[in-house]
C-alpha cells in the first residue's frame, strides 16, 4: 500500500546544504513528500534564499508559539531539523513525537549534546584523535541529541583540518538525511522498545 505524500517543514539556521538535499530529493520524487515551509530563526540564513529559489514559502520566526501555529497552519506531518541551532520547546516536541528528525554531524553518542554544533564537533573529533567519525539521523526527544537513532554512516579521519572534515561529513549527511526522510514518508520507521527499526 502506498502512503499519502507527507507535508514537510524544514527548520534551519544557516547555509542549508541539507535543506538543498531534501529539496532536490523531493523534486525528483525520491522522497514521497513535499516541503510546505522552510523556517529559520535567523533572517540572514542562506537556506531561506534556497527555499525561495525553489518556490517554497520561507519565514524567519524566532517565537516558539508563532512557530507552532505556522506548523499547524501548514498541516505538517514531519519536521526536519537541518542545522537548526535553537532548542525546540517541549510543547512542540510532545505534539510532534517521533515526527521530528534531526541530523547531527558525528556518530552519536560521541561528540553530541549541548555545545557540540557546527565546527565545534569536528574540532573535538580531531582533538580526541578518533580514527572514524560520521553522521547520525535521529528522532528528537527532550534530551539534546538523545532521541532514537534512525541511521548512521562513517567516514575515516585522515589528517583533515576541521573545515575539511566538516565538508567530508556533510557529503554523507546529504545521503543519510534524504534516505531517512524517504523511509519516514513511506511509513517504514517503526519504534520497537524505544529503538528505530526500518521495516518494509
Ligand atoms: C550540519 O552539519 C548539520 O549536521 C548540523 O548543522 C550543519 C548544517 O549544515 N546540525 P547546512 O546548513 O545543512 O549546510
């Protein structure tokens, strides 16, 4: 049975390369969903320009109540946090339980939680000297980067500087985020004992 196309909201704070990956993969129908809105908490986020270029309604919203009413206005089924640097309030997390997907640029539970964002993640990875890092998609709960893990992919750390490592990790983010969203939109992500099982 094919599932109905899902209404997606993408929340961003910055450049929006992950947003672009979702735009591309909804436009080519790899994902059975439509981005209804893009919301940034920063007006200078380049992702807002990407959204407008793709003809998607895009807003800068800083207030959480306004954010919630916008999500309701657009009948949103799935919220994607694609580099959204603000913590979502518990109220929104509860309303959209297991309907919010975040992408994090490390192998959770390493190098995650409060303070680990942007380049700081990759700097910490290099400082520690781990040999592999990666990216993780997960459902969002009230803990920082603590919700059920959907998908992970690794890359080898091979003497890059933080910016180079960020680029390397972004490439795999652009693979696992669209794939996770694709599975969500096909109702293939099931929670069993608090863990995500990808099913047919
Ligand atoms: C990505 O590394 C993502 O994992 C993190 O913030 C960054 C956003 O990059 N949460 P972009 O705005 O999608 O280019």
